[in-house]
C-alpha cells in the first residue's frame, strides 16, 4: 500500500505541475537540437580539406620531371630483377639498421659468387656443395616456379621431373653452400607463380640435365614464353579456376549443371572475389615499399654492383 500511495502522490504532483514538466521537456529538446547542430557544424568544418580545394598545380621544371620519371622507371625495372633488396613491408619486422647491415652482407657475398638475373619461368642450374660428403657437389637443373623472401632469406624453387616423379628443391640465394647459379634459358612466363605445374602433366616440367645454355645478347628485352598448359585430372592441389591465371587453359571443374550453378554462385561472391582490393590505396601502401625508399635502396645497389663478380 505504501508503494501505491507513493505513485499516486507522484502522479498528482506531475499533473499539478504539467506546465513546468512541458517546459522542461521543450528545454531539453532545444538543448539536444543545439548540440546536434554544433556537431554537424564541426563535421562540416573537418570535411573541408586542402586536398579537396582547387589548388594550382605545382610548377615543376623539366629537369625535376625527368629526374622523377627516371627514378620511377628504375624502381619498376629493379623490383622485378632484384626483389630481394627491398625490405619486408610489414612494419612489425622493420629495422633500419638491420636492413642496412643485411644489404652490406648481400653485397659482400655477391663479390664472391655470380648471381645472374633470372625470373619465374627461367630454366636454371644450381650447384651446391654436399655438407654430408666433403669435396662433392650436386647439380640440379629445373624451371624456377617461385621466388619469395627479403634480404638474406630470399629463396627460389626449381622444379624438374626425375624418374617420372616431379621433384622440387628450394634454394636460399645467399647460402654459403651455393657454388654456382647458372641461367640456361632466360625467359618469363605469363604468371608470377607456376605452382599449377604440380597438377599438370609431367611433360610441362621436364628438362634434361644436360640442357644446353641459350645465349641472349645484352640490352635485349627478356622474352616472354606465352605457352598455356593444360591441367591434369582432378583432384588438384588448389582451386585454380578461381584464380586469374593467364598460363592455364580454362577448365570446367563442375560435373553437373546443378553443381555448376551452385559453384558459380560461390565463385562470384563478393567476399571471395574482393573486387574492392584493387582500389584500396592503404592496402597497397602497407604491402609495398614506396618509390622514394625503393629508389634510395636501388641507387645504393647500383654503386655497389660495380664490384660484383660476373662471368666473362
């Protein structure tokens, strides 16, 4: 009863002072609307940026334009030739002093062994000393299917067929056990990785161990091998039909019309295709080294490359 009497008294007080309550509610609404207006004004103020205003373009003289264009061309060329000199773009692993010392060690090792220019798709021969048999060495001929890593941890994979069995060997480019690296056929392929050769017939991965070296004149463009391979029967190691591969003939992985409709719906899902990534500027920035830093590294490499060991 006490609770009921309390609510009755409070209701009577509110009814008696309804005009005052109405005024308070109107005051609260006006304060809220004023705060919202202030917030909108602040947002509009911050939306206006110098980048959005029409500014006059900076007048660059011709020498500066030529200098910048030459830097960009140099970086684009060397990023494909010598990707190992660029550091890891992940900021968790960045260390300026460590990267500098690592590059100095790479220059020193290149003075003792000739490391030629090669790309994914080049046919190479690598000779490595056998640590379990002193005085003996092993030579392996194969096609380069992958390159990865930064600095002294840069690696590449060679693939060949031996006794009707696909064999792949990963080499560390700056391993002291390496005796020689020879490029028997300098060429490129249509794709940056050739892992799909694992699911292709063995004829696409076979190269004889006595493969003769094919010469290319200095200054000529590196030839591009436009061959398209055919995948073998399923199962495959990856879903190749979902990747934008230029060196593979298109395949139909579905066994029925119902499975084809269901599979295409999955393949075209936005979360799988991620079309927006090509326009994500911050993603590209985080996953690459900018042109200014790359140009400084490659200019330093150009000065040091005069003392590198090269075959006559």
